[in-house]
């Protein structure tokens, strides 16, 4: 008998085991048992000798009959190739099968041989044809001769004659993810061989939970998903295995979160006479109720010894930056430094500029006009000169800089902090836990800095629980008072080209009124190709308008005489800074750009945005881009231009984006549109989490139930063996690294 941890070579033989390990990475009974079918085929049509042949083209059929004619032929085209045509029995219509490796088969598929042929039906001149079907010669001695896809079944069952035919007349066949080296039938044969000697699988879940959810037992589910002939039983098995996936993933996250909470965090009690109080007093606006509530929670957590691990999510412009700033100033009041990690130089520079502007004299320690108890705000990016980097690193190491803002440059070994107490990560989905922890590791020994990660991409609760379950989550939903609404319209250029002309005229009108605009394109120029492994959103559509082409077209066309600026990722850091500085200063009227301005760019005077080839952007990306306008006191307009038809899938997606400003509603739509792989995606890891059955869009109730169960079980037994077994696919070996990086 076999158990889950047994190696396969002792169960199915070394030859088969080596193939599974080398090609599929499967080494144990448990791994093979959880190598689920990707689908189930319809029942095959098995036709014996003399049975009627009312079959449609494309239908899968299995024939059992005698070869009445076997003829070797040659192709007419050069180079000429030999092929074999066999005729089955004396059927009407006539049935033939063609094989292209005639040299090897003409001694096996001979006249008088009884064979089984399995393939798709085709017709040519009233003759039914199977092209290179799977085959097996039915010998009286029971030896299996033929294609592996059929002989594997015969070998695994040991059946012959009518019993063997019965194996092919089942209501279903499981189809497994296969490779050219290991076919689905071989996998099925290995699984059947394993199941024949498998011990009953122990139940990993509490009996009360299985009963409450009316689930199949673990043993029954793992067997039925492979071999049950009834669709209802397979559906019940899949339901149970969906719970297994949800619980395994949640257990990994719950363990990680509770493990993190055991560290020692820097205590930063709130003071009434420090930088935070001074900053609050000089704010030119009142905080929203939501900001007050979130700030109170964060303030309490960073005043405790337990390290904070919190995500702050909120709509574009909901005021996350000022909340994080006040929290950082509370840390500085306690004698600690704070690091703010941003994914791009543009965003890092924007943060430095906006924070310095908000703080004023409070950010000018050691400078003329600096306020009492002031600190410094330092900026460190990769494009700085060597001397500039050395100067900033010196400020950081000495503790003079209380707030250190930077890109990945902050992660370098050369960067040393005096007393790092808090790490803030903006647009956290651009970073992995590995990078966050590397920055947190720069704190003094024995201290685990508080962590605040921020995102302007609203996250559905199911995704938050499945991917970011090790973080507590706060949400800002309301926008600061005074914000103007953004009107969004879709322009279907092919149907209504005049609407695009009107868009350029509208931009010109806004410029004459003293306002500014963005024009966004998806590509820089013709040399700008999608990243390796990624496809265009709409490969079938017309080629995209590049940003360089758009800039030239507008400069010499509808926006001639308007001050245009060009911005894209291939510019140097200094060039980007110069363009953005000119745009903020009002020296550029219209910024023609790529998505380099997607996050962090804050120009309140910009009131119009035109997104060209908007069908090439995802839902969340369009929502992020739209958030660049509507940041001032003037009503704003976002126009999504596409050359695809309104009734296309992309057209419907753009219409949905135009129909709501609710980022959370759009996030749910985005989740429904995208595959789990896109959501859980490979991100910064080469290995994805495999959710075979669990859907983040469809199984919210299961995810919530799994979360509650894991919390309850962890409270009573953090080493529960059943939970550890279910979580192994998500936490064992390098998969835990992926889980961290999500």
C-alpha cells in the first residue's frame, strides 16, 4: 500500500516515475494525486464491427474492426514522402485511416489485423477519414502494440477483449496538462496504478467544518476527481478541492502574519509638541473623516511594541500621502527615521517635492528659515551623480535626514540608516515582500520597523484576503473636499472621427482658459515592443499610435501653436525632471506622454486627458491615468479613444470605465475579466501560485470561510498537521518566496 509521502518509483516503477519527475516535477504520491485533470472529454463513440456510422465531422470516435486493406502510397510533392492508408472492414460509408510514418507502421498495420483506432472524424468524397489516429493492435495474447495513448490504458487495467472495450466506453475521460514527452493517457495510467494501492487519505480538516459545509471527505474527493464516471460526483470532488486550495493559501498567510507580529517594533508615542503637531496645525486644508479615522489607527499601532503591518488603499487623490506623512512625523518625533520607497524616479521626485512643499520650514533643518525641531527630506535615485548619492547617503547615515525618499536605490548595501523606524512603500504592487524586508533590515539590531504599504489601485476583498492576507487593511473612500468630478467619455474613432477632432479643439479651449492637458499613448516609438512574454491587449486591432508620432502630429496639426512637451520612459532622469518641472510651472500646456505619468504626478491645473488606443490599457491602469486630472478646482474631462468597434469586448470595457468613477467597482470588473494567473500572476517571481479550482471572482464565500477557519485553528494549534499539509503547495520550497513577492 502507498501513502502520500511515498516516492513514486516505489509505486509505479522507476521508468514512469523518472518521466513524471523530469517533465512535470512530480516525485511523490501526494503530488501526483493533486495533479488534477484540466478538463474531461465527452464520452467517446466506440463503434464495433458492423455498427451504424451516423457521425458528424469533428466528432471523436473509436473504431474496433479488422483491416481489410493496407496500401502504401507516396505524396506528389517534393520531397516525396511515403504514407499508409488502411481501410476498416466493409463499412458504409467507407472508413479509412491515414498514417504518415508508413516506414515503421506498414509491418504492424497489415491486412487481417484487428485494431482499435481513435481520432476525429473527417470526410472526403463521401469517405470517412481519420488522419494519423491513435491505434492499438488487439492481439490474442494480450500484448499491447500501438500508440501510447491507448496502450497505456490497456496496460494499466490489464483488460483484454470486451473488458478492454468497456474501458473506452466510459462517460468521460480525464484530460491532464501534458507535454510532448508525457501524454495525458500516460498520466492517467500512472494515476490509476497509484490509486489501486493508495491507503485511505487522512482528513486534514476538522470534522465539524466538513459537516457544516457539507463537503466530501478528502479521500473521496481525491479519488473521484480522477476516476469517477458521474459528473455530479466529480463536481462534488471539485467543490471540496476548491476549499482545500482556499484553506491552504489562507493558512500560509495567517502563519506569516502571526509570525511577523512577534517582532519588536520601535515605540513612537504621539506628542503634542513635535513635528506632527506642528504639521497638523499648518495644513491648509481639513482632513476628511476617513483620514482622521485611519490616522488614529496607524498612530496607535506605531506607538506599540508590535511592528505595524498595514496596507492603506484608497482612490487616486484620496489623501494617502498626507496620512503617511503625519505618521512618519510621529516616528521622527520619537527619534527615528522613515524611508519612503517609490517604484519610479518620477514618483519619488514628486513625493519629495510635494512633501517639502507641505512641510515648508519644518523640512529645512540646518537651513536659513528652518523651523524649530525641523528635519530634512532627502531624495535618492539611481540617476543621481556619484557625488550627489554620496552626499545623500551621508545625510541618511548621520540621521540628519528624517524622511528618506527613493527608488530601488534605497535598497543598495551602501545606504545605511542611523535609526530606521518605519518603512512606507508607495504603489506596493510594484515591489515584493523581499524588497520591503531588505529595506526593513537596515534598522538597528533588535528592531523591526513599522510597515505601511499604500496603493491607489483598489483591491477587491477576495484578492486582498488571498494575496495580502498578512497585512491589516485600511481604506480611504472619500475624496478631499473641493475636488471636482471627472467626466469620462469614450471616442470610437472609426465610427465618429469628428469626435477626435473635437477632442483636440477642447484641449485648445482649455489651454486658452489657462489650463493644461495630457495626451497619453501606449508606445514610445516603433522600436518600443511589448515586454518579452507579454502580448498586446489587442493584437488584432490596428497598430498603436506612438507617443513620438502623436507629438509630431499634434505639433504640426490641431495643436500647432500650443506649447507641447514630450515625456516617456526612455528619457534620462534629468530630462524627465526638466519636463515635469516645466509642466508643473505652467511652461508646458500639453504633455504628450506614455504611462510614465500613471502614478504620483500631481498637477492640479491639468483638466483634460486624451488616452489614445485606450483599448491597449487595462481597467485599473485607465483608472490610474484618469486620476492625474480632477486634482484641482476645475471640472475635468477624460476621453478614451479607440479604433475598435463599440460592440467589441474592448469597447464594452471602455464603456464600463467611462460609466463609473468608483475604483472598487472597476476593480471587481477587472477581476472578473482577468484570469487568476493575471491577478496572482508571476509578478516578481518566476513561479506562479497554482490555483486550479479556486476563483477569486467566484468563490468569495469559500475564501471568507477559509480565513475564519484558519484563524480559529491557528489560535488553538499553530502546528496543526492537516493545515500544514494543505498549505504545503503554497509554502514549501521556493513557493513561499512567490507568496511573499505577491
